[in-house]
C-alpha cells in the first residue's frame, strides 16, 4: 500500500506539471484560432521533432508494442517497428519542407484547409470530407488512449477499469481545452523525454534482474518461433487464455511468417504520409530550414524507442512467463516490470511515462478533431462569418462530444490497444497519405482526383478490415497497404480522366516547388 501511495504521488506531481504547462500557454493559445490550432507557426526544431514523435507513438509504444513481443515473439513487433522507422525518416525527408512551404502559401492552419485551399475550392467539398474522416478516425484513436489510461490506473491502484478510464479522459479533456496546440507541443517535448528515459530504465533493470542479456536471449530462443524474423510463436490458448503446465507457458510449433506478413507489417510506415498529428508539426515549425535538424532528432528518438520497446517484451517473457496469459493483458508487461523491479518513486516516474505517451497523443487527437469540425465544417461550411471567438467555443464543445464518444468505445477493458491503433492508423494513412504525396509532388492532380482518393482510401480501410481480411490466406494483409494503393490508383485515374487543374493552381504549384 505504501508503494502504491508513493507511485500515485509521483504521478500526481507529474500531472500537475503538465497542467502548469497548459496554463502557461493558455493566454497565447486563446489570442486567435491560428495560435490555438497551430501555435502561430513558432515551433523550434527540438519541440517540433520531439512533440511530433511523442504524439505519434502514444501509449501503444509502451504497452501495445511490448505486449505484441511478449505474446508472440519479435516478428510482428520488429517488422512493424522497421516499417515505422523507415516511414518516419522518409516522411521527414521528402514531405516536411514542401508541406511547410505549401501550407503557408495556401494560408492553411489545418489539414482539411490545406487540401481545400490547395485546389482553390469554393464549395469546400474536400474540406468537409477530410474533416469528417478526421473526426471518425481520431475518435477511434482517442479511444485507444483512454483504454491505455484505464488499464494503467486499474492495474496500478486496483480500482475498476471504467472509472479509471473516465478519470483519464477528464484529465486529458481539461488539459486540451486550457492550452491548445502550443501547450500540447511544449508538454509533448517533455513527455518524449520522459518516455525514452522510462523505456531505457525498464529495459536495463529488467535485463539485469533476468540474469543478463544471455539469460534473456536463451529463454527467448527456447520458445519455438519467438526470436525468429521469419517465424512466429503460437501460444496454446483455450478461450483466449494461454495454458500453463507445471508453471510453464505452453506454446505450439512455430508458425510461418512469410512475405505477405512482412509486407503487411512494413506497410505501417506508409501511415506517416497521412498522419495529421505529425503533418501539423511540419506546418507549425518557424522555418523550413530547421526541418533538417528536426528530422535527425526525430529519427534517433524513434530508432531508440522502438528497439527498446520490442526488447521489453522479450525481457518480460523471461522474468514473468506466466503472469499475463491473454493478448490483452500482455500489454501490461511494461507496468509489471516497472512496479516489481523499481523503487516506488522511480516506478511512479516510469508510470508517468505511460501517462505521458497517452496524454501527448490524446490531446493531439482531440485538438485536431475539434479543429476539423469547428474551423473546417462550422466556419468553413455552416457559418462562414463566424468569429474567432465563436470558432474557439465550438471547438471546445466538439472536444466534449468527441471525448464522450471515445469513452463509449473504450468501455471494453479487454480491448487490445495495438488493434485499435492499427485500424485508425490505416484510416489516416490511406485517406490522406496518397493525397498528401500527390498534392505536394504531382502537378496534374486535380480536385476530382483528390476527392476520389480520399473517399476510396477511407472506405477501403473499412471494406478490407471487415469483409476481405477475415477471409484469411492471401487476403490477410494489413488494410493500410491495399487501401493506400487503391487510393493512389483512384487519384491518378480520375485526375487523368477529368480536366487538368487551372493555370493559377499549376503556377502556385511551380512556385512552391521552386521555393518562391
């Protein structure tokens, strides 16, 4: 009980610090909608990089990814991590500078607004479709963060899952309403630091407790398929619960992990080209010339974090082989290691790392979703003469509604965080990824192609996930890949079959490309 109180005190202190950051930026955040939603384009390179990655990785980095490695070995987790690392680097390399320049030229402070202004829309169809998809997928994304909060607090303090999940939701909501984008980005910088420290402390402590690196690897190699990149461990389960015999977890023969599985996991990297919380950081940095430094910082952070997160699952299997016997509970391995191996105050700091990851993502998701409705649908479509004050008020009402829906989605405590995130990730990647790349680099894309690409990509994610992938076999491919390719195809075909963009749009494209 004493240890639990100390952990709680540490986490409360951390939460107070986060709220203090929100209050510190509250005055500037409320000057205008541009300050609230994009920070007035004043972010420095370190904050840009660290806040982008912290908001991107979320609680699944500390719970979802280690949980996958703990449950079935390194194949799924590692190929996903490789895809994410490659996607991170390439996105910063080819997308960031062009988007920073183009978004300023288009006078856009949100992603839907950028797409709409890029094609000089009058009817705001692109803006509306983009905003609706953001509302749908970010509500799902926010739900995954609330699941993380619920699992964290209920595991740590022994309270029921649902009340703890709601407490986490209220905290994130209040914080987001107070501070806006600047507060979110500043705190995300701090949270990115806490996250990487937490990962390293836990993996080092766990490895030592397990008897060293050799002992951890020997245990992993003794499980069929666990340490294979082209095979996968298969826990023997009954009703989803892994069987334990004489204190030993039971595994079947190693499963096959072929080319389609690898391509499916590597496809996670495609998601970055359509991820609003990352793309907004490109738009918000104070100068495009600082993006090179941001890219290097982000890439190093991501590489270290992903490698350590996967290995935590391997260490956890060596230390606590039968503690977590379902795919859902396996996502608590980070908590299990922290609370059992670290002094209470340090464990509290590490638990704050999970909270940090969750807050840094959920505030981004809520803020972007709120801006999509208030700025793009309410002001852009329904009430074009709305004042900044009215837009800010509507955004806060939207925050309340989205949080309420996310709470409903997150009510099931057996939800697997990794699965929820993978669906929302695919949604954004396929809906906006192809459109973003072609908007920045293909002069011939037109408004009709943009609309076709968004709708086809977003709808295909649902179709493939719900109807095609359950067929199994060659169809069991992560929905992001087929949906991304289908969106690309629709953009190209529809653009070529319809009239080219106006000379004015083409001239603007050339000016951005030349850096004018």
